[in-house]
């Protein structure tokens, strides 16, 4: 989002304040956890008014969701590298690196848990994060299809289900993150032309 982004009230966000609030929320959740994270605490850490925070985000989960989406957009490359294999390898390696970034896994767990409790937030989570991440991966598959190096048996939907299914399983059900060997194995499975 840019400083020209308008909120539901039609007001423009101040980009510096927005980034300060996102940073504050992210820092605080790593310090106090989701349960003790408050809008008041976020506002105080960011040097912003509580009403400013509420004007831009309806809940603390929404603040974390935007912070997480911003990190993913900045850290996970979808640039053209000339081959599906190279692009997928980079996407997977970048995703694994992001999972290791301090606080990312607790934020992922928190927003997923909130999405199970709050159906309105679930819709925002799906639209503002899950669908965007799938679309980023689908960009690689669309480019591979146009180049002619997408394995014929591989659909965009299945690829996204396999990649993100593995990531979410590791985040939610284990303490294991993606290792380099996992990245290489998934890359090989998804780019193999046999099958």
C-alpha cells in the first residue's frame, strides 16, 4: 500500500505512521504474544493515537495481517529468472527464509487462529494474505506455461496446495521449518517432467 491508500472512511493514510504502526505491532507480538497484544500498546509504541489505529484497522489481527503481507511481498521474489525451476527454487527458499525471520511463525499462527474464531477476519485473511500468496506463486506457473517449461501434469491450484499445505502444516502442527533439503526436494518434485 502507498501513502495514497484510502481507508474505509476515505481518509488518506500517512505512510510513515502506517509503517510505524505495522512495525510496532510486529515488535510487540514477539515480546508479549498475541494474547497480550493490544491496540493501545501498538499505538503507544508507534507514537500514534489509538483512534488513528482503529480508523485504519478494525482489529489487532488486521494490523498483523498487513504487516505479514508486506513482509511476504518484500521478501519473496517472483521475478523472471528464465526458468520455472529457478523461479520455484527461489520462491521456496525465500519462503523458508521468511519463516525463520523472528516473529513470523508466531504471527502466522496467531492470524490463522483468529481466522478460525472470527469469520469476518477469515474473509480478510483469505483476501489480504492467502489469496495474494497463491497469486504470487501462480505468476510463476503462468510465466512457465508461456515459456513452455511448466510440467504438463502440474496445475496452478495443485502447486499452490502442495507448497502452502507444506508450509502451513509445518507452521501449525510442528516446530520444523523448511530446510534447504526440503526446498530442493519440493523443487525437484514439482519441476520433474516425469509423471
